[in-house]
C-alpha cells in the first residue's frame, strides 16, 4: 500500500537557519511527489512538485528513489515560512493524493 | 477566475443524523475530489468525481456518498453520522487537461458530531 511518512510533527528553528522537512514514502512504482503548505487561516495550496524541479519561495525538494524520500529544504528560513507542510504522493495515472500527517514549521525571530 | 468554494463553513450535527456538504469547483475544472482531515492528521481521500461519475474511492463506508452536477459543483453526503466523522472536509478541483494532478483546495467545512 502507498504511504507517506513525515516523522516530525513540529520543527522549530530560528530565522536564517537552514530547514529540512523530512518525507519518506512507500510505493513500488513511480509516484509523483508533492509538497503542500497551509499558512495560518489560509487554504491548503501546492508548494512544489518533483517533476517541475523548481524552487518556490526558496524551497527545493529532490526525489531520492533509492531512499524513497522527498525532503523539503530551504537554506535560510524566514518567519513567513511558518506554516503546516504536507508531503503527498499520487500513483501514476490515478489522481488521488495520499498525504502524510504534516509537519508544523515554526520560525522564530 | 473563481477559486474553490465550500459551504457551510461550520456545521454541528448529532449522532445518527445526515449531512450534506457542498463544493463549487474552480472555473473550468471538471474533476472534484473530497478529503476528510481529522484533527492532527493529513487529509484522507474519500472519493473523486469526473464528469458526474465516481472515479475512484478511498477506504470509506457506503454511508459516504457524493454527487457531481453538470456545472461540476459537487455534494458530499454522510448518513448515520458517527462521532468519528467529526473532521474538516475538504474538496479539491482539478482539470485533467492542465498540469494534471494539481488540485486546488477549498477552505473546508468543519463538521462536529455530538
């Protein structure tokens, strides 16, 4: 069965520190991986997807098939990055998102 | 362009009752997915509708049912409510023609079952 694991419920860092939000998945095929973000009082929104290989708001994520991981990274955290982050996958050809439990990122001044 | 909207925002029901939640898709989107998000958890897929037909279902019992209308708006119906149905219900719309799998979420309906 497909599963997404985010081992940290809370990640607390100071402004300017590097951030790495961990995500591991289990899926035997070739999944598509995503990071969704939910800022306070806002709706869930797509942050980035692995096939785009882009950097959004300074965040990047690399799919490591060997380690079945898709960690989200940012070299210098900003206070406005404080939010709930969800890693998710879709099995190819089936538009059903499978989410992890989420990690709350708190960036302190 | 209008985003995904959901109604009502909040709802309180008692055990055994029935509830209907509504979702209006983003303009031009013909696919709607529903998710249940319990407190402290990530969203869980309930089902998806594409052009008024169910197009996939998660591990939810038959008392969770849905509809999609010709204008692509959608309803989620839950019968015989249980306490564990208390959650945030999210709908998300997408269009297979565009960057496929990008789902746009609504703000959610918070359901409390007493």
